[in-house]
C-alpha cells in the first residue's frame, strides 16, 4: 500500500519537484560510486604497501638498489602509495648516479628529497580523487532537498488558490510531497558525510606513512653518500 502511495505521489509531482528528486538520486549514486571505488583503491594500497615495505627495506639494507627499483616498479605494487614515493627517490638517485656524480653530496640529497616530495604530493592528490565530491554532496544535498520542499509547498498553496479550498485535505498531498524531498536530501547527505569523514581519516594515515617513508629514504641516501 505504501509503495502505491509513493507511486501516486510521484505521479502528482510537478516537473520541478521531479527534477530535484532526480538530482538527489544522481548525487546518491555518485557518492556510493566514489565510495566503492575508493574503498577498493584504499584496500589495495594498504594491502600492497604492507607487502612492499619489508621487501624494499631488505634490498636497501643489503645495498641492492637495482632490486629495490625492480620491486618498486612491479605491477604487483601498482596501488601501493609507498612504492610510488620510494620509486621516485630511487629513480632520481639512480639518474644522478648514472650521470657521473656531477652533483656534490648535499645537492644530490636535496635533489632526491625534492623528487620524493613531488611524488608524495602527486600520490596524495591521486588518493583524494573523488573525495571532495563527497563533501560537496554532503553539504549541498539537504539544500537541494529543501528546494524541492519549497517548490512542493508553493505548488500546494497554488492549488489552494486555484480551487478556493483551504481544508487540510487540499494541502496534505502537496505537503507530503514536499517533506519527501527534504527526507530524500537528508538520506543522500548523511551517508556522504560519514563516508567523507572515513576517507579523510584514511588519507591522513596514508600521508603519515608516505612522510615517514620519505624521511627514512632520505636518511638512507644521506648515510649512503657519506660512506
């Protein structure tokens, strides 16, 4: 019975109210699409980085830079945020080393540090992909729903003016339609905000991991060039 009421309500909605509902449905689909894609990406990043870190650390500790490079470039770790950062540092060091040591020790370390910082910024930006949209959806969906509510109320009172009837029955359908828009806006916004906060926490954790790895790699090159 409730399903029939919703169907009937949809049929009586005006074009603007239907357009608002479509926008909210689209926003909901977008937010859940981003959530599913980012959940997969973050899960792979965490899992692959957990496997990658001990392998590259072992190669570096034993002085096998080529093996460390090979591991960092492996498709097995293509989602690893740590692999992308470490790879940038290793490639820059290898490039400068193959160039014949034109740079002195301090300049070499500084060049490697800048390469790592660029890679960290790019990787962090890649990890954020789609997440700002969640913040936008979470903050705007209630207002989009409110727009539908206002339109529904205006439609209800327009109907009163047209029929000359001011009874509760004359406005109840229009008010119900309007409140459905508000509820739909909240249903879209609340999960988007929760998901956004969850991913923001994960991003902070990944950034800390990349900063720590960057610092450890720079320290490694400082010790290596000092030897």
